[in-house]
């Protein structure tokens, strides 16, 4: 059984069964002490984390990745330039680029395009598949037509999409993204952290479920979704 815990902004903690049948803990875009977060950095002291996935190097996404990697022994996974930065900071890293599968033995991981900006390398999203679920965390992105290809090629069961606008898709564009990808589940993210990215997840849920069969799961920070 896969477990997804939403921790505010674009930060998720994911428990997934790896291809080697061991349970893996992943952190995605770990801005731990974001304004909506119910956890503190110290809560990860002594915890085992396997991988930290970073979509781009803006402070609200790379967040506490290096500190967490040092605390937990996790490996940072990101685009090549961010992984090199993490390595220079003294933590394990795997760097890749947009394309096919990364050489990670216990999970299927693919870096996907994202329409955004980044000081190091290019912004990306992540497709991840284990034995119990697959998910696509889109990172910070606007709408782009190739999302349909992500749906066709990888068929992610769960998708995390930004809906806050200004820096990313807003509700209108995110609804269209769901139509293109056609996942079973979509979880909205990157909204209501600041006034400039205010959005209504209930409206997003209503509009999506009027158009497609995808189920919208709105999580408050700290809430957990289990799959299947």
C-alpha cells in the first residue's frame, strides 16, 4: 500500500514499495518549515529517508534537501546540476536529465519537463513507480501539451498538480492538465501558501469531476492519502 502525506506547498512525504519489495520513504520538494507545514526539521532527526526528489532550486522547493540528506542518509535525486551541488555539499546524489529511466535500482524514476525557471539546470517534474503505485509530481509548471504524452507513456495513477497561479498553473489550466494526463487521482498543491497564490481547491475539484472521471483528493497539510 502506498502512502502520500501532504506537508504544505509542494512538499510530500511518500511511502512506496520498491521493485526490490522493500519499503522506501521519499521526500519531494522538502521545504520543511513552509508556512503551512505541520512538521519541523527536527522531526526528521534519526529517521530513515531513502530519496529526496528536488524539482528545481528555488528556495521553496529545494528547501532543506541538503540538511535532510545529512540528517537521514538520503540520496538527493534531481537534474544533473542540482545533484552536483548536493554532492559538493557532502551528500549522496543521483543526477540525470529529462529523458528515460534513471539508473535507480529499486524504483522507476523519470525526470519530466516543466515550464518554469531554475538557477541550476532546468526545472523538472518526477514520474515514480513502485510495486504498489505510480505518481507524477509536476513540480512548478505551467500547462504544456506534452502532458498528454506523460499520460500516454507512463499512465501515472496519482498526479500532484500546482493550482495557485502567478508562478504556475492556476485552476483553469490545471483542470486542462488533468484532462490531458487522465490519472485516477489528482492532488492539488502549491496554493494558499502566500496571498499571491491563493486558489480554491474545492472549485478545482468541482471543475475536474464535471469533466473527467479522475477523483480529486484535497489534502490539508498533515493529512494522508493511501493507495489503493
